[in-house]
């Protein structure tokens, strides 16, 4: 028998097992496909109930460790997500409490009036704003002199005055005295016009002399009737972040 010129091909010991499996011919295998049955409405409801139970049980596991045991006399929580909402427990675990309901109805409550104080080094502007309502419900409107179209307009600005409206001119409009008298005049005008304010929010803007003057009037004897109705004080001063290059500062001397 003649000896072949080339010996038969053998796998060297240096080839790993995974490479050998790739080199060997793979047997043809058929992949079986299954067809799932249609999901009925009852199955969907059952799956939703199981999901809600899983959520409720998961929240219990996060609150207490696995080794903890429920206190004696306390019924274990069971049921779906609706039962979890309807549960009214003394520990405040329910979502349908008075506090939660008040937060949901906060949009329907009466919003406070706002007093915008814009104080610069040149002037002080005071603007009294009410929640948006029709012009017919404002005390300053007269139904006899105005038309029906103007009565249906939405009015929110009640008063808007500055230091120039009470006689100050030029550099005197930005002084502390001008802002003090302006705030006292605003409170007097509110009382004369009969504007009813249940809640008031003060919004400060700018760092002029009128900022401190308005605060002194509200804390003094002039603001004793309106001071107790203030529910909030906020600062709306605009701060520059980036943007175009600023104007060259003016230098004197």
C-alpha cells in the first residue's frame, strides 16, 4: 500500500475547545416556533391585578427588612392598587388624606395679589397685580360708563405708579424719601378705592434705594393694615449669565 504524500489533517493541541467546536461541521438543526394564543380581556385584567399586587408587595419590602415581622394586631396588606389607594390608616400611609386632597385642589383656591417693587438708582416703580379676572368684578370699574366689551376684558393690573406721579423730578425720583412716600401713597390709594386684598405677595426687583424704603413702610405704622396679609416675599432681580458683551462702563475723572 502506497504511503500518502501528505498526512491527514489533525487538530493541534494548541487550539482551544471553542475553536474546535467552530471548525467542526455543525449538524443542521431546525428551530421550532411557537404561536401564542391571543390575549383576552380577562387575561389582561388578571395580569394588571398581579402587577398591582407586586407593586404593593415591593413597597412593603422596601419599607421594612425581610427579617422584620408585622406588629401584632395589624392586618397584612393585600389586594390591588385601588385598595392601596382607598386604605385610610392612622399612620398616614394613604394617598387620599386631607393634606393630599388640599394639594390637589390648590389650583382652585384664590391666588394672592402681588406687589411688584422695581427699584433702580433713578426711580422706583410699584405695581399692584390681582389674579386675572373680568373687569366687571374690579372695584375701579364702573358699569354705567363702560361698554359691555370692556367689561368682559381680563384685568390683572390694579395700580401702577412711580415716584414721578407724586411730584418728584429728575434725581429726586431715585431717592429713599421718594420711595417711602410712594409706598405710603399706594397704601392710601388701596384703602380709598376699596380694593379687597386677602393675601399679598411682595416681589422685589433691583437694588435701588426704594428696596429698603418699601420694606420700612410695610413694617411701620403705615403698613399695619396690610402687613398681616403678606404670605410671601420673593426676589426677582435679573442676573446676567453669558450673553453679549457688556457696555463699556462710564468713568468720570
